[in-house]
C-alpha cells in the first residue's frame, strides 16, 4: 500500500546501500575511529562552515538528545523546551532518566516564543528561592519542529541572545534538518544555523539513512571524554562504520540536500492535491510533514487505500492527520493519493 | 526581631525537647528499630484509623517526596502534580534525579483541578503514541498546598476516583498537615484523608519537630525492602530515636493537633489585623500561611521591624508577601505586628 | 592488511546485505512492529525451543546488558558477575549509570566459580547487616566469556540452582553465542542453554550483523511495558526493520550456525598455525578468540603485517595478544598469517 | 542493659542538648544560613587550619558520602575504595544510585595498600581499552576505617601522591574522626590530615551529636551551586540550626576532642579487661572499636548481660564480635563488663 505514514518507513537511500555493499569486506577499526567516519566528519565540518567543530555519530534521535543534554548540563541544571518538544513528550522520560528536568514553556505552533523564554529567565533569577529550583542550563528546540514549522532567523537570534545573557547552551534538534533547510520558508543556511547553535544534530534516520545522527559541537563545546560518556549510556556502536559510511555518502555530492529538496517538492505537491480536493489544513507547515483535517468516516475509508498517521482528535466527527514525504516518495504515490482522495 | 518568616524558624516544641533530654542516656537500637519508633508507629496508626498501615520515618520533606515517589513508581511511570506543587518547583529536580518525570497540570490556587486530571488521562490513553510517553503512575498533591489552600473532600474523592480508574497511586504531601486538619475550612478528618490516600506523610519539621516526617502507607502499599531503598538514597538516620521520640511526643496527648490549632488561631487573628489595617489579601488561605499585598515602599519599612517572606512581584510598585504562624507564634508577636503595621 | 583484530571489523554477512537491499523500498511500520521482526521472533522462538518466549531486538551489547539488567532488577538489587565480566569492566559503568551495583566475584579463566557464588549468598544472608547492603538480584555471565572460555552444562546447572534457591534471575550474555554453540567443547545446545537461563541475548553484532542483539525472555520474564523502558533508555530504533531483517536472515537456513561453525574452523586452524610456529597459548580457548604470548620485539614486527589486539602485559619482554576469527575470515588470511609468523 | 553495641546508641552529649534548649526560641533563617552554622564553620576552619576551606553540614554518613562523591566526580569517573570500605559494602548501593561505580581494591586490615592503588592506576592507563572503562576520579578512604584501624601519615602521603599524579581527588570519610585523632597510634594532627585531603568530613553522629556531619572542602574544591545539589539529593535540612548548633558546641572548648579522648581511654581499658580475661583480639585496633573472638556458647550467655555486635563468623564454634566505646561509656559500664566476663 502507498504510505505517507512517516519519513522512516522505508530503508535507506540506494546510494547508501550501494556504499555499504562496496565497503563491506574492508577491515576497519571500531567505535567511530575508521576512515569513513573521519571523512564524514570532514565533510560535515565543511558543510556547516565550522572548521574546528567536533562531529560525533550516534544511532537515534532520542538517544542523541539524551546523550547531548545529559553530558552538557551541570548537576543542578535542566533543559528548557517547548511543551510540545520531542524531549518533553515523546521520549518516555529519557531526559529525566539521566537526572535532569525538562522545563516546559508554552508552545505556539510547536515553537517556544522568545519573549516567553526571556520572561522565564527574568522571573527565575528574581525569585529569592531559586537556589531550590532547577537552574535552566540549556535551551532545546527542534528545527523543523514536531509540527513541521520553522523558527525564523530572527527568532533563533533572539533565543540565542537570551542563552548568552544567562550562560545557557543552545541545542538544535535537527532530526529533520534536511527538510527544514530545503523549505521555501527557511530564511537561513546550514552554516548560519550552525553559527547560532552551540550544538546541533543533523538527522540521518529521517533523511535517508538506516539509522544515525551526526552531532556537531561548536569548537570547544564537546564534553570531555565524550566517547566514554557515550559508552556509559549504552550508545556506542561497535561497527561505527555503519554510521560513518552513511554520513560520508549523505555528504557526498549533496545527497543530504537532494533528499531534502525532493521531499519538499513532494510535500508542496501534496498541499496542492489536498487543496484541489478541498481538504482543509490543520497547521501551516512549510516542510515535509503536512497536517490536514478529515471527517472521521472519510478518514476510515481512506485508510483502506493509503497509509497516514493519526495526529489529534478535533471533535467527535473530525480528526487531524499527518501525511509525510521523504526521499522515497514518488510521483506514483502522489498520483495514487490524488486518485483515491 | 519578631518573625513570621516561615513555620520552621524556631527549634522544637518544648515537650519534644524535654522528652529528648529525658531519654538521652538510654541505649537504643538504631535505624528506626527502637521502642520509641515502635510506640510512635502505633499511635499514628491509631490516629489515622488504619490498624494495618505501615509507618516509616524520614528526615525532611523533599527527601520524603523523593523516596516515596521513586520507590512506588514503576520504571515507565511519572508523577502527576500541579504546576505549583513542591515537587514541580521547589525541590531542585529531586524527583527527576531519581529518573522520573513530574507531569505538570495547571494550578488553580495551588490545586490541580480534578477535571483537568481526568482529561489528561483520557487524552493520554487515546493517544496512539502513548507507549513513547511517560505513563502517569501516581498523583501527588499537597494538603495544605503551597498556597495555604485545601482540597475539599469532594475534590479529593474525585481525584481518587480517577486514580483508581487508571491504576494510579494517590500520594498526599502533608508537610503542613496539622495546620490543614485544624483549619475551619477543612471538611474531612485525618482518618477520612488517610482512607482516600494510598500513601501520605505527616509533616513534623513544620509542625513543631526539629526535623522528621512520618510516612503512612496504606496496608500493602509499602515498597518491598523499604529500609534498603531508604538507605540507598542516603536517607536512613542512624539515631532513628531522634525521629521516633519526636513523633511519639507529637502523638501523645494530642500535641500534634494542639500545635495545629494554636497556629490556626494565630493565623485567624493575623487576618483580622491585616483587615483592620486595610491590607488586601493576595490569596484566600484558610491555614497558617497568609498572603497579603504590600506597596513596595511600605514593605521595605516594615521589613525593619518584622520578618516575613517575599512571595511574588505583582507590579513595579506592589509585592505579594507571606506571613506564617506556627506553634511558637505568640500573642506578643501579634501585638507587635498590629503596632508596627 | 589482513586483520584478526576482532569479530566486528568487517561489515555484514552478504546474505544480510542482500536481504536489506531486496526489502529496501517496502514501507514498514517502525519500532520493531514490522513483519520481519515478527518473522525473526518466530524463528528465534523455534531455535531456542521456547514457544512462549518474548523476543526483543536491541542495537548493541552494552546497551542490551544495561536495558536487561536495569529493567529486571528491583530497586534494592544488584547484579553478580565475574570480576572480568563485560559489565564489570568494559562498559564504562553503564550498569551503575542505571543505579545498580555490579557485585564482583573472583574470575577463573573468565568464569565465576559456582562454589564462590554459593558462598557469597550464604555469607550475605547470614550477615545481620545485609539490609544495608545491595541485594544480589541477578547473576550475569557471558557465554562464551571475554576470554573465549565456556561454562559447562554442569557449571551452568549449579549456578542456576543457586539462583533459584535465592530468587535471583540468571542472565546469559551471548554476544558471541554462535561461536560458543559451534565450539567442539560446548556440551549443551541452544535449547538447553535457553532452558537454564531466565533471559539470554543472541549476539548479532559479533556474529555477522551490522548491529543488533536479540533478547530472549523466558515466558513471563519480560518486564512490563518493555518498549517504553527501552525508549526511556534511548535504545529504541526507529527503523526496527534493520534489526528484524538481519535476525530473520540469520535464522533462515541456519545462517547463524553456519557463521559460527566457519569461525570455529578458522580458529582451530589458527591454533594449529601457532602451534606449528612454537608460539605459546596464553589461555586455552575453545572458541573464536585465541590468545597467545609474543615476545615484544617480534610482536612489533608482526604488527606491520597483520592486525591483532593487545590483551595484557605479561612482563617487560612479553605481551599476551588476541587473534579473532569471524564469518569473514578466509583461508587466504590464514595462509598469510602462516607465512608471516 | 549495659551496651557496647555501637557509638550511636545513646542521644547527644549533654552540652549539645543544653545548647539546643537555650537557643530553641530564637527565630533563625533556614537551610544552613543561620548564625550558628556560620560560627561553627569558622571554628572548624580554625580547627583544620584551612582559613579558606568551605564547610557544609549534612545529616548522615551515607548521605554525606553520596553527596560528596557524586558532586565531585565527572560523568565518566568512579571512586576507588578498599573492598571493605563503607561505600563499597554498607551503603546499599548509594554511590551507584548516583550513577558512579565504586572501584574496589583489596583491603588489608580495612585499608587499601598504596602500592595496590599505584599499580591499579598504571595498569589502567596502559590498557588500550581504558576509554571503555570507568576512569578513577577519586580515592575514598575512611579514617579510622571500618575495622578501627588507622592509615599512617606515610600511607596517606603515598596515596595522596598517586592522586596528584593522576588528577584524582582524595576524600577522607571521618565518621569516627574524633576517635582516630585521639588514638595513641595517630601520627598526624587534624590540620595535617586536612592538608592531605581534598575533602574530608568530620563525623558528628558517631561522636556525640544527634545527627550531622561537617564536610570540609579545601579552598576551591566545593562543587558549584553545592546547596542546590544537596537539595536535589533530598539532603538539605530545613532547620539547618540543628546541625549548626551541634557543631558549634562540638568545636567549643574542645568538646569534639574531649569526647574522642574519653572514648579512647575507655577503649584502652576495654582492651586490658579482655586481656585480663584471656579473651583474644580479632584485629589490632587503636581506636574506639574493639574486636575480640568469643566461643559461641560463651557469647550467647554474655549476650544476656551486655550488648555488643556480631562481626563475623570464624568457624562453627567461634565468632568475632565488636565492642564499641563512645562519649557515653562510663566507668560503671566497664566495671560491669569486667564482672560478667
């Protein structure tokens, strides 16, 4: 069946599989010390425009958030995030498992509002009892967000200014970074984004890899003995080559950006198809996740012909649902959808 | 200087000090196994009307919340609390330190709204992705709350019904329990409260003891090998007698309730004094914590004559402040306040 | 360069890569709910002879040990392991990170001695202060061990008897299980081993997969809401297919056992080659890891022609080193070694 | 019954109780910010000869070990201790609960051997896989040890030299410090000991207080935002006065040392009594804990007349037992023992 369920429902981009097969018999050292990891690191440093950045590879998104946040926060610190952020809701308490609180701010279309962050910080430090509270030590935001929306360059700059004022780190979760960068509404480039963040991760799992996320620490930001901390969290992959080869391929001949562009084109077409069929949008999303409102009976019938995912109950008769494109979405998939809507 | 700063600014009720001195040279076994602990347990079981309850003594409030919550929750569970609950704000992340999320609900006058809890639970279990979320495993509420307010019997019954429906434990933080029970607005007795909760703690630190909280587990609710879990959290007192003797005294000749009644009387008088001076209340509190609004200049002058605590900035010219009574508040203290206001 | 460095230095067995490519465009559900995972689970249940076992897939060995141990232990419990066990030494404290102690017993050739375990348990429960100590809640052993050795069926039965007597779980780390089962010295089958353990894991990473370990819980032993616990530890793979397809392939046409047999044959040949060259063994290992003693100068020269790994310094002139075979070791590799020794 | 069971079986030294009563009605600020805490800090700084030390008060011994170790270690570090150290055995895994491993060294009469420590460190850093292991970040030792023995100044200097060489902190657990300092075998003073350690704690619970331990951080060693970290671990006492007043009293007119001297005198007499009765020692202890070997039948009869504690089974007919003196041991207690032996 044609599926728009999510952006991790198919395998890997064929160029990745090809490279894995070609290198399969090479004997390589483990744990991220092989030549492919090194090559991928160099290519990523170039792509983000930070020659002295440290690049490390991890397996999945929740794992990456957990490792980055828990190794960069001090003992008395928590991470500030929008109430709808992945770390706030959909990681089963992985951040708390490491002993740190997620301090939740209101969410507007999946984004925290810079003014809310500033206000939180002012109230915090003016509270005479703040020694008994969790110190905000980092701001977490996802770009694109869990609702497909994007912080503008202005918003990011404002958030970054608050972070600097109060000595907080700024961490950008780029699980779907490729789709954000290629969005028509993105008003900043990868190097511009990387220049604002203290640490960001470039998502592989949702952008064409079998698994893998690349963490980019601005020069000097990587925690001491990071590999040991990764190991301690059960997150160090023995065959680090699996991550190195995939990211080396993704950052060769702009594959990462080609995948992003393709999915965005497919998503724009998706919007047009929904519009043509008079199906209302639920959120204005400029990236590869599209949200529409369906009448329940219609939804049930549609589900027999195409896969998509439940998002939120709206009322007794209507449901918000999500359609997602990726590297593997085809013209045929769209044509089929157009036909069955 | 006369102080209404909080309810833990003086030592212990004199009857407690007397008993500590009388028993000082008796050689007793450690870690809560002495005869005074046993006697205190029996008196508390009688006071709460639960003959098969398990009673355990801990040193302080945050420690008690942390020990109770972390030993009663399952690995995948978090605790639901009002956004203003002590565990949510003023414990420096102690619950998260044990690996569990505090799931925050809106707070109205320091209380969670039963309907909000019910709604949260319905949405949680109807969300298809809830396996990726923290399961609500316990409800935490403070009685009285951090704002001096009290849940009514009806509200507690409604919350308890939601807990039973979804298999959640109900934990009542009674750091100031004595002041709640003696409040003119309390519409339930200690046995009635204990019958609703799965576990509650009877606060000693803020109700006349040097330190100490008594945890009451409804029969069958005490976690297995509880003493070892307490030790593991650095919370097992070697000279357990210090807790046993204090609670044995507090539950002899109704001392606990006499302390509560005295402080409530003093608080009622405090209200009258503020009213007589035309000082507006900030919150309607029926217990020993009273909140009023002061003009900043006036507040600064008052601070030279009497101690109270900052609560919240209201606007550039006004501040909400807190005055607290306790076992040690005297007629003279009130007379002085009346004079200097 | 020819490499005997370890059993995870090459990619995946070609049959696995082939299957990954064939299934690449299929849209599958995530997080281990796809049809390949289901098929793999069934094949594994059959291979271990436990129709009601629960089979779950994780990414790596340390992660698996951490997840299994921390979800199966109670709050007051620790895991007993040989001093040389992987969890004791080479996991950077991953078990302790979850809040549990590794209780170390003496190691003889990489194995705990059943009598030592029994003695430890007897002393523990006869110690009047044991409530202040970590309760032994599980026994961890690796089969084969980190030294390539194997517990006999008798030894395992004795250890299991102690576990049952004291209510401890028995966990078998089978990172190299395939090599143990095919060893000429193995005196039990996979179903016999699975019948003794409460939980065991079948290693993929070191036996031909790109990554992945399959945990087999005896019926009724899987922790409640296991998937949520996995997610909470950052260990849930989005594209669960990557694990399902690999294990489905490994347990099709006996591939797992064929890989094991091949590596064991190569290891036996390795022994003969060393013997022929008069190079002394360091430990008697019946599996795919072979340990020999080299003179330091000779070792340095050899390193220019073949890769192997440092094991232990013996004296100022001699070093113990490790040579490992795997699915990808070839006749040519052995011939080269024979030539350059 | 006369009791030599331990050094925490009676209440507090009468001078402490007197001071608690005298100050009882003073309104003081909470959490260790009162004038008595400040006075106690100054007196302790003087006693240890470190004008710029930071002194903080905690409630109990295990809590202190847990707080100090977990706030001073880095993420990848563990603490090295003798196998018989309190943190290794009798804290129910409190250190591991904070996510850190206790690395156990052999114990000789309760002490680690400096040469063993040096050897451990050399092997650790020469192991090529040490990035996958727990880094030794601190050495923990108790003075006196759990066996009543004392490290000599030479031994401490050697251990300290290893710590400096490898960048490890040295932490001295002084739960029974007063008894060590007054021992005839102590060959160093409190300032000399404090000059060797990076952090040490001066035990109150076992040296005359109701509860309380004073942590002395050498200048610059106190972890950032220490109070918040203490709160996070549930270890911050609301009525900090309870600790301040006790330590202020203990360090007034040499009370702490008078208590130590008295208990040591009683212990020396105890030794003579055992010798006179031909009862063999189990360990040579120069402090307030004395260990002797009793025939089991004799032991059972003695238990009806005097309290002491089980230490270890020796053989089927003999048991090692412990007799302990403290501030409250009297001439009459000794005379009684002499009579009933």
